[in-house]
């Protein structure tokens, strides 16, 4: 993971631009206020997979700053 992604994630956390919306037995859903609008980040507990609707994750298949920020929130709880 690049230092740019980590830096962006840290900024999202610092500015409190991420919130946990819904948690069920199978999934946890976060909403992240990114620079290009709100993004939906979902952690599938069954598959142990993270997904975000941003183009960096969906088109490039790479872990984005939105996912890294959500992972940090999950690690705190």
C-alpha cells in the first residue's frame, strides 16, 4: 500500500469523515466523505473482504484510503 493512501486515510480519520452506518451478522457498512463525494465501504464478514464503490477500488482493484480508514475504525472496536 502506498504512503499516499495511508496519508489520505489518516486525514479522513483526523477530520472524522467516516462513520459506521450499519452492522449486521454478515456485513459492516461505512460511509466515507471523500474528496469526490460520499463512498460506501463494506466489510463482508463471511468472505473477509473489503469493498468500496470508489473508482480506485472498483476499477483498479487496489485498496483505497476509504477502506484503510474503515479498517482503522474496525481495529479500534
